[in-house]
C-alpha cells in the first residue's frame, strides 16, 4: 500500500535554522512550550494555526544551525506531516529520519504556493499540488530509511529489528 500524506503547505524561505524551530530560551521548558513558539519569528501565526497533516515547504538549507533534535520534535508535536525543501541541512535531514518525519528534497519548491493543498508520496518522492493541478518529482529515500520513517523513527526501528 502506498503511503500518501495530504495537507496544506506552509511556505518558508531559505536558510531556516533549527533555532527558529526550537527557540533556545524555551527548550528547557518542555515540548508543549517550545513547540508553541516554533517558527513564530518568521510566521507568528504558524504555531497557532498549523494543523495536523500540514506540510512545511522551504527553500535551500532548511534546518541549518545546530543539530537540535528539538526542532524536529516541535514540528512533529504541532502535527506537521512532512517537510519538502530544495535542500536540507544534513543534520536536520538525519534527525528527521531518526524521529520519523518524512523529508523530501525537491528542486521545484518555488512552484508550490503558500496554502496549496498537497499530496506527498514519500515512497516515490512524488508531490502532487492539488491546488495548481501539477506534479513535481522530489528525492526518493532508500528503502531502509523509509522503513525507519514508517515505523516512527530509529528507536522503534531498532526495537523491531531486535525482536526474535
């Protein structure tokens, strides 16, 4: 069965660092607090209005900065289903996979508008823009990385692989 994620796009630009997703002054106060401030410096409405299943769409170098796992945790806590970007910071990319958040690199992100309804097919790297009646081809993750994502992250993946 094909994995399909459907949600509204939230557009962001280039060089969105992890400090914008998990603002340092809030991270010691727990996930409820720091996720309530996720990306608020760029879009104050985001943490209040993002809905479960929505998709973050960004430009180049998404997730740059420190290797804060809390950045991915904040997005997941808010219900973000996936992130599509032109290019990800390698640390963010790996943290997303390790925590079970689908990530797709796509050269055509500029074509996706803010608020467009999208369908993502991570197993194929295909992005269908329902609002614009268009389709884009993004990166396809290797099967072993998709298995990690499908099981909810690296810990559940390792737990399953240790079972007799």
